[in-house]
């Protein structure tokens, strides 16, 4: 739901990496239409085969893109943090998509009508170049996770997911349930319980009801499949940290 502010403050840049990196004229063209919003856990940003009315730029939190079967079963195919936004299909002249997009990590961000972002995107410039790089990152994730879901053991996949979510959230503590993890990984809850228990006994994570904390990242990386390293290397290559701690796309 919207916050008490009607529009974004044009004088200060948001934490969203894309918006923060835009030149003044490109940011100003969007800023007057941006509305600050809270993003609670489970909030639906777009539904399968429904018009994508809004684009959501994250300042914090975690967006999950889930592929769904006709029976309502789902598996996660992508995670987005403050490096990106939801509603990408609308910028590509596709008003809807077959996936479900929802908030899996509580945060806040900025909402704007997709038609406005699309108009600015089509003008070219920095926004278009950054969005193209963001599309590349999404493709890297989706293609690697297809292989991962087919080829790798649950414990390795769970480790990969926890590390990826922590990276996108920029926090080692994640509020989620085993039921949610089972849904994201496309397995039974009992299977996740066993895998999470093994990681906890090894001292790599701590798990209390509804919260998982990464305790030993280095060792968890060893348990995770190579998919984590492959995707992470792409993110490191196109997202560079500055001396002041800021992060920007290489475009």
C-alpha cells in the first residue's frame, strides 16, 4: 500500500540501483510519477495472464518470479533485489506474462505505471542500456536454475537459494518458512526439513520458526551447487561497487 508520501522525492535518489544511476533528466522524467510503497511479505505484484499495470522498483526486499502449473504447483525461476524491478514484460511490449510475481522478502520501493516506464525505455539512453543488462542477468538466472532444478540434490539447491536470497536482500537473516522453501524448490516440505536440518547440524545456518540465518557463508558456498557461483560471477561482472560503497551497472 502507498506510504504517506504521494510521490518520490526528486531531490534525493532512491536505493534502487537502476534509478540511482540514471542521469538527472532521465530520473526527473520518472520521479514525478513514482509513488513510495511498502512491500509486505506475500504481496502480489502481478498475476499470471493478467495485465501488468505497475512496475515496482525495489529499494529493499526480495521479488520472486514463480512458474506455475495448471494444478497450481509452482517453482521459483528468479529472484530480484534492489538491482532491479518487476514488470519487465511490459517494457518489451508484452502486457502480461504467464508467471506469478510476488514479494518473498519484506521491503519497500517505488511504484509507477508500466506505460510511463515503457515510454522512457523506448527513448533509449541510460535507462534502456541498464534494462538490457538487467534482462541479461534474469536470463542467466532462469537458464541456470532450469539446470539446477533438474540435476542437483536438494541440499545443494537449498544452499544455493539461501545464498542467492541473502545476496539480493543484502542480509544474512531471511524471514521464511519451510513450506515456502519447499514451494520455491518444487519439493515436499519434509524433504526441505531434512536438508535444512543437515545444514543446521553442520553449523552453516540457524533455523527458528519463520527465520533462517546464514552463519557460515564460506562453508555454505561449498555445499551449494556450482550454479550459485556461475550466476554470482555474472552479477559481480556487471554490478560494480564504488569506493563509497555505492553499486552501479557497468553499461
